[in-house]
């Protein structure tokens, strides 16, 4: 089984929305992640069985081939919402999408990082039980009041902590651990989402054309 079929990546809510088109239909992106998006549109029909979601971020075009998987009328509104699942990214849209999500998540995480920038990162005890080239991920988790890290074959996110691809900056990860301790439930979700961006790049999600 492909590891990307085992799990869902989280989505980031875009409060102001992003103007976009889906197969020529004007839509507004309300939520987006590396495997899908929720968009708002007028009328109950968004397009055909598949199409291309197109928008720009800081001047960079992002184009993602996707399939609508559901459509509902918005509560107390004449607008409609549809869920789109990405099948592949056109050109380098996969990198542009991850960069957009990463920059937005970093800004949101600043709330949990105030006063941490100059602090010495907390040490994280390593558990290298699993070694080798196949262990392409690292899980950071809390155990008996201390942070630990362990190599992992799977990209699954733990209940308490987060998983990233091998090779991420150690000091950055230690600061993430500290931020996780200070975070509320939404902050923890954002940290996991930031970690998932590392995982998605290692897995090649969304796939590139």
C-alpha cells in the first residue's frame, strides 16, 4: 500500500480566501493542503468530473489537476462549497504550494514562538533503535516529561508530537518541540501541519506531472 493512501494531510484555513478558477469557473479557496482544497462558488455545479484549479501566490502560478469529491450548499448563504482532491501538480506547482503553505503556517506559529528565538533549544534524546536508509522519517514525541526522537519507516503523525522527513534542521526541530509545549490544540495542529509539509515533499505529494 502506498503510504499516501494510508493517511490524510491536514488543510490550512484561508480566512480571506484566494481567488481562483476551476475549469474556467470562478471559485474562492477557503481551505487548502497538499492533497486537496475546499472552494466556494456560485451555483450547484462547479464543472466536469475533473479539472484544473489555478491561482497565483506572490506572482507564482499554481496549477493543480483535481477531482471534485463533494458539493454542499453553504449554511445561511446562496453559495456552494466543493471539496477538491488533487491528482497531480503541473510544472513546479507542488513546490510553490508547499512554499505558500509553509510561509502561512510559520506566520501563524509566531504566536507560540514569542521569546523563543534567542532561547537555547531544548535537548532531545535520540532513540536510534531503527536505522538504515529505509527509515526516512523522524518522530519527535514526549515520554515521561522529556522529548525523544526516533527514526521511523512510516510518516504517521503521533498523538503527542510530530513526524518530519530525515534531514530537517535539529535546532529548528528543538524549537518546534518547545512551541508544541506552549501551544493550544490549534497550535499543535499547525505544528503537525508544518511537519507534514516536510513529509509531503519526501513522499512527492502532490505528484508532479
